[in-house]
């Protein structure tokens, strides 16, 4: 599965501490990651917490100077549906923390613009604490600390540090292997297993919603509880669809394109089943960004051919979808189109804006506003502003905008390495979809999905910063 990774040329040694290792270590990392996820699912967080804490310490200590195997392992763990401890800390963020402890110098090697967004977000944590650090101080501190660790420290600092060394790798084929085998396939596999073999445990509660009950099912897989509510799960399917498409339309190995096509079909099918209109629209925007990025790199005829193939695949998937799925989507669309003002997104956003005006410093992590009657904000930008104040909202918006600008600029570069191009397109597609979806829904509704999506984004970002080797021949 993983090829032997080439040794970086000696001429590059003085300027890079990225040490390539033999492919066997990457294979070990892959199966170790799968084993950890399996243990989490079948044993639950109570029985794996301390073993994973010990294992993460040892593995990070041993592999801290072998970037690729360690990064592959951490990437696979982003697919774990089981968080550690009652505070729900994701396993990959535990590994990331150990890495910072052992290699604190990497905190100071990030691009400067990331420090600006991180500083704004961290400032929002402290300003928002004014409103929640009262009552049961210890309980609130632990709860809000866990939220901040995932949604601020993890997203803005730890994940960038984890993947920052990928910017020094010149083996783009191995980088693409990491994106496909360690990020796209594991998450797709776990989600499919949940849908096919998981046990619904809130059927009665979901049935209260009548015809829309299918969009509010939650599953139990082993001892893991997986949220399949449409607004929570929809976007990870959209993001994985965009990343898979980027591989399918690129001139990489046939095996990778085939596996990407399988992931594309599975994620698109499950996206339709969820009935999340916002995620479907975001997915289409992400796909448009992928083809737009491809247009600036290869000939227009190949872009049109790629778009046609993907469109035919999507139409085929829609045509083969059960009639119940089509009926459900139709009813859901009509319900959304004819919804009253209480359910209108503008009404919800208005309440969020009022909350921000009342508490511009933030109130601590939340996705809802209101006193007696609370309503979900359905907007990630406003959600960060409500939670971590004006600076927090500005930090999240700046982070998304900065990544979008980078990938749009990156698409102008021409490279003869199609693996590098595929990673660029994957990052552009996912970020574009994220930017759209964050306007109407909460990516952060599920910590697992949120963490996995941002792992794909940061992996793609730093791999795209790796040295390019040439230009694409005009005939391609």
C-alpha cells in the first residue's frame, strides 16, 4: 500500500530537518492507528484513556524525529469516533500535545499569519471567561477548557504544528498516500460501518419529527455513539466528497483514483441520505472550486472531461438512490422553503447578533443563543463571535479567509507532480465548502467531524507549501 519513501537529497539537508524513512514505518503507523481506533470503538473511552496516554507518550518520543510515520498515525486517529475522557479530547490532539512538549521549537516555525489568527482566538478565550467563570468554577473551567482545547488550541495551534513539517517534504507521492489512506479512507470507512452495522438508539425520539425522522438518527457502533443528524454529519460527507474528487480528477496512479472514486461514491450517497441541503450546497461549491483550480493548471478540455465524469457519477448515484431518499429530500426542501420566521436563518442570525452586541467579549463556547428559549445559531462565524467575542469571530473568519486566499494563489503555480496538484485541489475544495457551510450551519456541532475536517485542511495546506519541482507540460 505504502511505497518505499525516497531519501531526501543531501543537497537539501542543511535547510530541512524533514528526515524521510523507509516505507515500512509508515505501514506500521497505519496499522497501529487502525488498531487504536478499533480498541476505542469496542472498549470505550474508559478503558483506553490511560493506555493511549502512555502509548502517545512513547510513540511521540520514539518517532518525533521521523515525521512521516508519526504524522500518518496522528492523521488516522482523526477518524476515531471515540473521544478520551468525559471532556471528549480527541486522540490525535493528545499526540499533538506530547509533540509540542518534546519539540516546542515547532511552535515558532509556523507562517506568521497563523500566529495572528491564533492570538485573536486565544484572546477571545480570556475575554469570554468573564461571563462563565462563576458558580461552579471548577466544573466550568474543565468544561470550557475542553472546548477551548478542541476549537481554539487544537484548530489554530496544535494541528498546524502537527502538519507543519509536511511543508519540508519533497515526496509528493507519499504525501498523497497520507491524504488518501490516512485521512479520507479511515473516516469514510468508520462512517460507512456506522451506517451499515450501527444500531440506532434514538428511534422513538427521531420519530417525533414525522417524515424528517431519518435526518435525526444517532447510532451506536460498539461502544461509540455516532451522530448522524443531518446538520452535524452532512458536512463531513461534503468535505470527504470534495477531497476524493480532487484525487479522481488528477493524473495520479490508477489505484489512487479508483479508491478516490469509491470514497466519492460512498460519501455522496451518505450525504444524500442525510438530507442536509446546506451541506449539499456547500459540497457543490467545493466541487466548483476544485474544477476552477484545475482549470488554471491543465487544459480546458481535460477540465471539461473531469467535470463531465464527476457529473455523470453524481447523476448515477442520484438515479440509483432509493425512492424514499428522493421523497425525503423533496419534502425537506419544501419544508425549508415554506418555513415560518421562527425557523428562518435570518431570525436566528439576528438573535446571535443581539447576543454579540450585549456581550462583545463572548460568553464561552456555545452554539445556541437565548435565555428561556434557546435556538441554534446555524452560523459558524457568528458562533465563534458569540462564544469568544468579536476577536474570536474575527479569528475564525480570518483563518478561513487566509486559507482560501492561499489555495487560490497556490493554484496559479504549475507543477509537473500531479500528486502535489491533487493535494492542492483537495485543500481548495474543502476550504471552499467550509467557507460556505459555515454561513448556514455548525461544522463544530461534532468534535469528531470538526477535528477530522480541519486535519484534512491543515495537511493539504502544509503539503502544498512543499517545494515544487517543475512545470506541467502544456500538452497535459
